C-alpha cells in the first residue's frame, strides 16, 4: 500500500482512502487543506442548484425559445438534461478520486497535464467571469421593475453593480455563510417556482397538454428540426452549474461520496423545476401565435401581471431577484476557487496573491476580488457599448461547455491509456460508453450553439460565438508562450494514468 505522502502513487489508484479522513485524502493528492469543511451535502447541492438557477434561465430565454420553436421547444429540457447527466456522471468519477478545489482545472491537470489543464481552466475562468457579469446585468431590469424605477442604462448598471457587491460580501463571509445563503436561495427559488407554476396551471391555464406537440407555425415552411435546434438553446443554457458542487470540493465533508450525489441531484431537481416552470408558462400564455409572430415580445411579464396583478407580480419579481443573487453568488464561489487553485499551483501571473488565504474567513480574498472586479469592469463597459457587451457575453455558455468537453475528452483519453477510477463513485463497465456518449452530446451541443442563424447580419455577428471562442483560446495560447509559468509548476499532474 502506498504511503499517503506519495501523491503520485496514491492518485494512480493503489491507495485505499475509505478508512482515511478527508485531510489525509487531500494530503495524499499533494495538498494541505486550508478551507473549512462547513458545507453540508444539502448546501453543496443548493450551490449547484442556484448556479443552474431554473428561474433565471427560463425567464431569460422563454420568449426567444417560444417564438423560435413554438411549444414543442419544451422537449429540449429532457434531451439536454439527459446529455448533461452523462457529463455529470463522468465528472462524478473524477471528483470522487480528485476532490480538489477548482473543478475542471485540477481534473484536467490530473488526467492529462499542466498545459492542457491551463487552457481548460483559462477557458472556464473567462466563461465564468463573463457569466457573472451577464447574470447581474440581466438582473438590472428586474430590480428596476421590482422597485418601480425606469430601467435606463445607468440604472441597470448601478443595480447590477449593487447585486454584484452583495454577492461578493456574502462570499467574503466564509463557507458557512455561503452555504446558508445557498440553501436560502434554493428554497426561495424552488418555492417561488412551484407557487408560480401551480397558480398559473390552476387559475390561468389556456391550453391542454397537447399544445406541446403543436409548433403553431414556428419555423415557417422549412424543416422544423432547425427551428427546434435553435429553440433548444433554452435547454442548453440551462443545464450547467452541477460542476460547482465539485469546485468547492475542499469545503465538503466526505466529498468523494457526497459530491457525485449533489451533482446528480442538481440535474434531477434543477431540470425538473425548469421544465415545470416552462410548462406552466407555455400552458398559460394566451396568444402563443402572437409570440411566434413577434407582436408579443415579453410574454413572461405580461403573464405575471395578468395572473398576479401589479402587487403580486412585484412579489414574484423579488423572488426572481433572490434567484439572480443566488446565481451570481454561486458563480463567484466557483470562479474564486478556480482562481485560488491556479494560484496555489503557481500557474499564472499574480499567483502570489491568488493563493493567499484568509485565516479568519477561510476564503481566498484576492481570488474573490478577481471574481468581483472583472465582472464589474464588463458591466461598466456596457455604458460605452451595449453591443460590445452582448458580443462578450455570447461566449459565456459556449466557453463553459468547451471546458466541460475538454475534461470529458481528457477522461476518455486517460481511460484508453489505462486509467481506472479509484474513488468512491465508479461507473464500472459502463464508464467508456457513458464517456463517449457524453463527448458526442457535448460536441453536438457546441455546434448548435455556434451555428450561424442570422444570414442577414455581418459575418462576424453571424459567427460571433465561434469567433469569440477562437479569440479566447488565441489569447490563452499567446499568454502561454509569453509567460509559461505553467511549465514550472511543481504541483502533481498527469498522474491518473498508471506509469509503467
């Protein structure tokens, strides 16, 4: 049996962690625990759920999806949910063996190597920071509506920055406060989704269930598959967040067993909640053809006002705002743990600051500041060019999917080279099949996200998603050449595959 002080042999699968505590497991992987394991299984799941945030995702994209694909667009939740469940299963095996803070970056590091991990983490980091800015910016109009204030550009920016500051404050209070806030956010969002959904179905239902099989003219006379694929973006943009459960692996007791469960629950519960909310909205929209024709551009607001009145709609808006706050807070937690993990391994400029740890709050303060300041700069930039901000944000979901699939591909490569997962969660004989299916799903989803759908727009707008990905990867490659700190990092890497 390998000694716990030998990270390489331990991670190759020769060491039995079942009788050792979490600190010993982390020590065997080459790290000393600094975080406090104050995050319960319930809080860990809540963190993933609030990151996924079914209310934020559905309310934001419902009008687009309904107008593009008609009521059958709801089936995308089932299709995408199954695809992302496959990805979550692959991640579960990895995090069970390597429960290290930072998520996709340390996983790619152990499965492949330092350079591959650096690029995986870079893509994920940029995507997270952009997503944080898009969430708080998207909350601006809802905050204005909740308080009866006009949603001007300046007001939207001010509200977005205020929400970002509040999320940062919660994160700075430590894991225990973050965990409680995640549970509160989860509870408010789930109860709000159920109450709104049930009320719409009971008192404002306009259609029977058969409507989800009727496209009502969406897609025109062409092949409906293309219209459905475009509308399916509501599902594709919905199902990520489960990886956040693993981003805070060093803050969860017994992470090898509990985090895989939390990841799967995030998919199950989050997907079910999102599907239910979407179904309730579809069945309650009075004039679906008007939405498809483009004459009704904000069916959610119209529906909430009709169903709940001005006072009730405002209460619902406050619940929605809790969802936005919880989502931003969870995204920040994930981004800061990734930045801390980078800094701890000495992988990037500024590592000296990023790896610093507060002994009183038990959080990485400078990594958290990065997760606040970078999104703030993007939000403030909207003052000068809303169009530019839209282009920047277009990379967010694609970047997260790309980072996911880099890990999925690394896992498949490692399996073919002899990696046998040794954590507390294993897929057994189904591992390779699940891994291949997850990779195929991810590639198809990314093609769907990047596919040009505005032939009348300039080519750079038509290809903005793919173009933004090329730019982010290109900047990362240039940085790796100019400042190759990753090659000097002495932390363990490329040790999942047994060495002969």
